[in-house]
């Protein structure tokens, strides 16, 4: 006998870390419900060349769901590059600062002629002249774009080795969680379908009891509306039989049983079952509506309401399956 393929939930989480030659990569995978397979990848710029391969590797392990993959280098990995002085920018700043000093000399001279009593101002200007390049150094250290940091090129082979090791471990973690949740969902679905089967058999038993009652009620109603002898008894019996047959729900019960059996067989087979189970549930809901419309019995109507409630719960659970 072939081994049953596992049933997977579409919700799950996986995380892993990998390290090689000082490179440490953290990988997180999150999975939620989606009609199709939707993969979103966020990774450092130096891993962008591998993005297509990352998607293909995830797709090989996951068939359905919205997958969010987040990859990040751990702190101090890869090694940080040292800042380097941009000499052209520095020369430009120095030239502008010297021009500023020249303007300060001019303004100081004008201030001496106009405001000879402001000795404190002259003292500050004199200190500025004495500092000259010293103050320029202090100012330059705070100016933007003075230093540039050039990223250290990664060893592509090492980066790729770390990437696949971390991604494969995270995928294994994600798939294990999806499988465990899928197993629990499958057990719950089996229990609910069996409960629907029990209710359906109650309906089937009740149909056998009520079939004669339905025909008799129809006979009484028609006889009350017609004058005695107006219609032949044989014709009346035929019409009653036809009306009773139209209200018969045996065919719907048979089809419902078939849907239940297929549902359980699909669960037993395993694999990606979500779409097929969702289709079967639509058919179950259709049969339940037909039974509800045709049945002329209060007990049957009550059981059908319970059946439809269980079918709706089944549908909610199946939305989580891949």
C-alpha cells in the first residue's frame, strides 16, 4: 500500500540561522492562507542576485499559501567596511571655510570702524583668526558626505553556501509546522464529516417513516378541494404518487453520502487536498439546500439545519489547507 502523503495547513512559521567563515545569516519564513502560491522575499542587497533561486527553492517545498521570506545578516556580519576620506569633498569644504574666514575679517574690520567700543566682539574674531585650521577640522568632522564607506565584496561561494543552509533549515521548520497543523485539521475534518453522516442517516430513516404520511396528506388535501366523483380514483392516485415522488429526497441523500465518502477518501489519500475538498463542500451544501426545500417534515428540517451548520464549519477549516 502506498504511503499517505501528508496534508499541509497553509499557516506556519520557520526560522533558522547559518554561519560560514564569519558570515551569519538569519532566515524567517511565514506562511498564511492564499488561493495560490505567493512568495515575497526581503533580503540584503548583496543577496539580490539569488532572489529568483530563493523563490524556486521555496516553491519546490511549498505548493500553496502566501509565503513571506525575510533574510538578514546578523550583527557584524558581513564585516563592516572602514570609512575613507573623500578628498575632493574635503578640499571643497576647506575652500569654503577659508572664504568664510575672509568674510569674517572683512566684517570685523567694518565693525571696528562703526562700533569701536565692542571689544568683546573683536576678541572673539581674534580667537577665530588664531584657531584658523583647528576650527576647520572640528567643523569638517561634522559635515555630511565627507567620508564614504565602500561595502566589502562578499565571497559569492561562501554567501551562497550560508544562504542555502539557512533557507533549507527554515523551510524544514516551516514544512514541519504546516504538516503538524494539517494533521490536526484533517482529524477535525474527519470527525465533522462523520457527524454529518450520522445526521444524514437520521434523515434517511425519517424519510421511510414519513413517505406514506406525505402521500396521505396530499390525498386528504386534494379530496377536500374536489367534489365527490369529479376525478377518477385511478387518476387521483397517479397524481398523488407523482407529487409524493417530487417531494422525495432519497436521491439527494444518496448523492450526499457519495460526497461524504469522497471527502474522507481525499483526506485518506493526502497531499494538496484543499481545492478538491472545497468543491465537495459546495456540492454538500447544494444537496442540503435541496433536501431542506423538498422535505415536508419538521424533524428533517431541524436535522438539515444542523447539517448545514457542520458543512459551514468544514468549509472554514478547509480554507486553511494547501
